[in-house]
């Protein structure tokens, strides 16, 4: 019955989100010129003309822009007027002291911002120190050589994660409160309850064992956090949090630390000195097992990042092909493919949250498992052939 409820809930979420599953193509160019030996503020302003996306290069630029984080939250842009509809986010820099100002200063005709006698410029979504003219110098490797301050800004991805965290706190706080006065939750808690039970009984309990209760909170947090972020990535908001490798790295790092600090003596014994294995093999296998400690969280990081990024690229590419071909055959065909892939991506959004949670529970279970090592020499009941 629990699995049937999970399926019903997933199908209901699918119907609610499908109408918003296709990201809209924004009508804006990349704001920065191609790398040259020196790029000035005036050259950037000449290049920063907003128009309709109608070439392969412009489609590629937009896909790259969609996958990147940004210092403002733009809902959509007007191709005719070049107006951006959204809101700026705070810029927080540490450069010999704390410097705080609005990201709107980078977009209102004055891309070079002066703060306490220092000049800063937003270039390819990164903030560099410049002179008053906004010059960007390049090294031999073709990358900007300007100094970069420590950037603690609230970006679009950071804001999204904070909002999702607050949303999860409110939902689960309401669910926990409802149990104090009744055995069956009310409202949206009835949707959350079977998912919570599913993570507890079908993921945590069978993979971790008798000590599963202390890890259920972490597994629930990871599951819902990744799932909600994946679903937001399918909306026209242009949010791509789980397609940011820094975010997936942080999530995998949490699993890594929990596994290592939860590991018992049997866990470390089977890594460095496997029982029942000849000594030469122990010496050969120990480095491989030690390397496996780091490969497991690395696989968690890459799997989530690659799958979500690939999904966004495919959807944006199909939408871009509509613009590039511009005929009555390609338009409906590629739009149909886009809807089809978007529906599949909704399934992938749930699946990736499930896989990350399942593998985390599996790795924790391997660390806390109690091993009973039996050897033929220690057991007289085992016949010798």
C-alpha cells in the first residue's frame, strides 16, 4: 500500500509540474565579449545589445548562461526594450574589509562599481578588481588575470537553497506538530507522510540496520532537498542548483563525513587489514580499499551533477533548434520532443534524489555494520573437503 501511495503522489506531482516543465528561452545575449588581450567597459557596452536569439552561437551562449549561477534573479527579459524583470541580490565582498552593495549597480549602465576606493566589475558571472575604466587583462592561458576578492554574495542558487530550506522546515514542522493532536496528519502532511515512511522503511531500515533511526533525519533532508531543487530546475525560473558541481560536492561531502565518523572498528579493519585474506593480498588491497573511501562520495557528486546538467542541456538545445530552423515542420516536432524529454526529466528529478539517498544509506550501512568473521579453522562443525 505504501508503494502504491508513493506512485499516486508522484503522478499527482507530475501533473502539477508538467505545465511548467519547459524552461522558457530568455531574450538576452551574454553580457560579456569574447576574451581579448584587453577588454574595456566601452567595448562591453557596445557588445551588450539585447535582441532576439536567432543564430546557433546565440543559442549556445544562452544555454551556457542558463546553466550558470547569477548575482540577480531575473524572471524574463523584453527583447524589444532590453528590460529585465526580476530583482537584484546583495553583493558581499571581503577585500581588506567588508563591502556590501546591490547587484543592480552592475546592470544599470554603470558596470564598474566603486566601493571604498576600490573598483569592481562583473565579468562572466565573476567579480574582478579593476581600474576606474573597468579594464580586464588576460594571462597567457587566456583567462582574466585581474585579482578577485573573496565573494560571499547571495546568488540565485544560494537564495533558492535558502528558500527551499525554509519551505522544508515549515512543512516538516507542521507535520510533526499535527502528530501531537492526532494520529493521522492533516493538509499537506498527508502527502509527506507516505514519503517519509518510504524513506524510513524502504531505504534507511534495510540498508543501515538496527541503528537506522539516528540517520533517518539526514536521509530525509537529503531526499527532499534534492528532489525539490530538481523540480525547481524544471520551471521557467532558470534555477540550476543541482547542476552546480559545488552544490553536489557539498552534499556528497556531508555523506562522506557521516560515513567516516560513523565507521566502527570492523569497517576500518576491512579497509586496512581484511580478515581471512592472505597477507600479500592484504597489502595489495589496502590502498584500493582506501581509495574507495573517496571514490564513493565522488561518484555521488558526479552522478547528480551530470544527470541534471545533461537534462537541462538537452531541453535547451531542443528549444534552440526551433529558433535555428524556424519552419513549421521543425517547430512542432522539436517542441513535442521538448515536452517528452521534460516529462522524462520529472522522473529523473525524483530518481536522482532517490539514488543519492539510497547510496548514502548503503554507504552508512557498510560503515556501521557488525561483521562476524568465521574461519574454517575456528569452527569444528565445518567439514574439511
